[in-house]
């Protein structure tokens, strides 16, 4: 059926190509200038629309879906400041290599720089953060322009994946009328029949332009040389950092690599390797953040996959080593901020691991056995430790150990991810553990968690701090509006707990007023505001009982655990002192 006006025709073509190119969901925010696109995606049978009132939350929700699925989700806004509210999520998507399509409606070009209402400079708004940008032409009913439009959309979606996934930005200007009202003479009645390719695109669900990603494998001589280095080293090591954006190594490939080289695997909680059925067979190590304070010999050869590890002790330990360190990155990027890596292999991580494994003939080294023994003794020491005050790491440990199998677990930045790294022991359960470690902000964490949850039927667990909960409380609107349930663990230590880890703690003032910034907020009223269940606990025992009950109940539950930030830090230090006595 011929569109009633050019804007409707234009927007339908965009929606068609988004769906055909692999976008299955669109996060839509209310606004007038984006009306043609909103109407088009809402009416499209192959697009699921998630309605959001807050643009920042919408963008992080889309980001969370991308993290969980590896496929792009789109976010759509009107013009003006709405577009700027997407920027934090765009930055995270860029740094963490997460596919994301940003669609910003805009005023007609002649209004730019005119002082017209709600008109700002949206061109190249996100700068170098996006993999692809295009300021689309104004809607025009010509076959060539529509073919160009369809091509642009497909190209943009294609840039969200590949060796270096990330966000893309399409700026879409419209002039009135924005609604699907009939404009006589705007779209000729015969246009569909005269130009079927432009009007309707390819047949079926085929995108106008198909973008095909390939897998890059290392050269045979490179794989052979690395295999020889790994098997001849007395202390080989595999380090798996955060795997956001597909830069990590798959469990089967990691297991094959460890078996062939005899190396242990230091698995970041966000690597996709610390949890899963492979844990029982592969030499997966998770306690390094704690036990590297002990007398642990440095490795002689290191194969690194994924982003820079969450663990600062691990990063510093590797930096202090004179070992050859090989960073495997599909985009050939530099993701090693200590600048001690010696080699970069620009190839697919799983393909590289398999290529090395196929050429290696090592056996498990004495070093690996010693590390695994240290790992066992570390977790025994953690289990035996009796804190004098609530140790926040126990909360993280309980979240990991008690999460359903399978489940999606989203961990906030600041102290939660650090505690999760140090206290969450490897487990055979199928846990997809995610976090926003690209730019490492605390904004949008709840929205990201709920976005990830929307992409799967698995239970969703979120571990957040009080400032992150406060910062993204608007994200809780998605519970009802987007049909997502979750169990959210809220560690409330009344302010910026992480600053207790820094030397500024010794300077008060200004420490309390300007860094820790206690807020004294009562989060219980969010239960009524967002129609969720809220429980407040004061001890680890109370939390464990509430956590089990929440996981066994329907709906969304927020479990607050009240802690003393300084006391908890002192307990971390006491435990660290005990662990220092361990040795290989």
C-alpha cells in the first residue's frame, strides 16, 4: 500500500532494513520529531518495541540487550537534549565493543543554527565513539534516494558487529507533517508498482545489502611459534579478561588451549569462563585477585584474551613480570594499560586458541598444579575467615554461589565488581555474568541489567551499590513497561565506599564530605513507586535467607543489605593479611 506521505515511506524503509539486517528490538522514547520512526517501528511485525520515558535508561537498556545477545538493539529519540542523554551508553558501547544502533530524529537542515526551538547541532554528536555515522538526507520520493537510504541503514547495522563491534549513529531529519496523514501528491499512487525495489526492498526478510563478517585466524607460523613458546615455558599462563563484544575466548577453546599447553586459566568474572559446565574439567582459577598478594612466582609466557582484567593485583603482577605477553584481539587493538605486552595477534580469540592447541603437545606443568593447589587453599581461607563486621565480599560470594542455574547476573562497578572478582568462586553453573566495564561508570547499571534480562527467559540477578541504585532508579520503570522481573541486591554503605581504598581516606576533611559523600537516603519507598518487593537486611545471614526466598518467588525483589563501608574495608584488609601467608 502506498504511504500517505514521504516521511511515512522513509520511516517504513528504515524499519524494514533494521529488521532485515538483524535488529530485533527498538527502545523508543516519546517525542514529536521522531513520530514517523516511532509509528514505523511500532507497526513492524519483526521488531519488538520497548517503551521508555528516560532516554538515558533507554540507551543503557539497549546496551544491556546487546551485551547479552551479541546482536544490536536500536534506541530511538526525538531531537534536542534527548540525544545527549544517550551519550553515556554510547561511550560504554564504544569502549566495551557492544553493538548498538542510535537513531536520532532531527529538525530540517535549514533550521540548524537558526535558534529554532529544540534544535541543536546533532551532527557527529558522539564523535569518535561511533563506528559509523551518517546524517541521512531529507525524505524524498525518488527511487535512487530510497535505495541509498536502505543501503545506509544496512551499512550502519553491519558496522555494529565484526572484529570491532560497537555503536553507530544515524541522524534522521524530518519536516512536518510528522504523523501518517495523507499529503496529496507527496507519494505518487503508482510509486510502489513503478519502483518495487526502492519501495519495498528485497524479497522476504533479506536486507537490501547483506554485510558478511569473517573470522580471522592467525597465520600458521604464528600459531606454531606461540604453541612452541607455551609448551616450552615452565610457567605458562592463560589470562581471560572481560569478554564484552566477542573479544573473549569461548569455554571449549579455552579448555582445549589449557589442555594442550598445560597452562592454568586466570578467569575474570566477566570473561565467560569463571562459570559454566567446563569448570569441572578445565584448570579455571578465580582467586588470583586475593592470593597474588602472596609469594607467587611470575609466569614465563602469557596468552591474554579479552579486555584488560578487572583485577588490579593481576594487572600489576603481570606488569612486574618480564614474561613474554601475547594479547589476542580480533581488531588488533591495544587493551593493556600497563604497556608491558610484547605481542599483539589480530585474530579471532577462539580460532587462535584452537590453532595454538592443535600445534601444542604439552602436559599439565608443575606450575599449574601448584597454582591450583594455591587456589584451593585460598578459597578454604576465605571460607574459614570469621569477620568481626559485615564483609561486603560475602554478599558478592552469596550472589554468585546462590544464583539459579542458568541465570543472567549483572554486576555494578565500583566495589561490587571488585568484590565479585575477589570473592565469587568458580562454579559449574551456567551463569552469564555481565558488567559495564568499558567506561566503568555507575550510571545505567539497573537499566543495563534489565535490558540483558529482556533478551532471555533466564532469571536475572543484579548486584549494585547504593549510589548506582540511586543514579539509575528511573531504570526501574522498565520492570512494568518492558515486562522484566529481577532480583536486585542493593549493598547500601551510605556513599562512595570505594574511596576507602585510596590514600585520600587519610585526609578528612575533605574525605567524608567530598569523596564518600554519605547521603542518608531511604530506598524502601521505591517499592511503592515501582511496584516491587523490598526487604532490608542487616547481616549476611539475614541476606542469605532473603536472597533464597526472593529467587524462589515471582516478581521483582530488591534486597538491601546495610553495611559499614569503613568496617568492611578493614575486614578486607584482615583477610588479605591472612592470605599473604600463603605461598606456591
